[in-house]
C-alpha cells in the first residue's frame, strides 16, 4: 500500500474531518499543543539547569515533580500534535521542517531515555554531585529548543 493512500485515509477519518470543519476545533487543539510545549520546556529546563549545576541543591526536592510535569506536557503536546498533523498529513509528510521536528523529537526522546538509563536509578542530586548528566542536559536543552524552532518553521516551508 502506498503512503499516499494511508495519508488520504487518515485525512478522511471522521475525527480529522471534524477538526478541519468545526469552527474553533483546530485553534483549540493548537492552543493545547502550545500549552503542552510550554509545560514540557518550562519543566525540563530547570531539571537540565540543575544537572548542569546552574541551579543549586534547593531545587532537588522538586525535580521529580518537574520530570512528571515534563512528561505530562510531552503527552499533551504529542497527542495534540498528532491531531493537528492528521488534518494535512499528506503535505506535512513532505515538509522538511515537519520531518526535521520528528527527527529532533526522536533524538530528544533517545537522549532522555539514555539519561534515565545512565542514571541507574540514582537521584538527580547524586548525578550532579558526581558530575554526570551534564552532556545529556545540555543536549536536552538544545534539542527541545530546536524542536520548538522546527515546529514554528512548519508553517513557513
């Protein structure tokens, strides 16, 4: 089966048609996407800054909460992003900025997974004391910001 057939099928789904035709649906989902991105980046940045040693130990107590918030923000951004992309998936699949964003998100997820694996269950404070995680934290900051920039470029490419 050719991908164009799959894309046409996705774009023809009832929920996708509703998103495209019901007044306010697409902008509402877009606003939720922006909210999810804000929660994600706003939560993960302090974690990365702590791993880099920029923020001090007084932030250690809130790190688990910030990580959970970042995951929730990612979930909201991913779910709303899928809905937004489904409306024009055929054209997005040919958009270099969209494809770049997907690749960046995959690398960012791999970086987060590697950091989690590298931590071997240790707490973030322990990682900071041992000087571990700084490369992953710097990479994380760059990747999440790159994903935001790539996402903004989708409309202009």
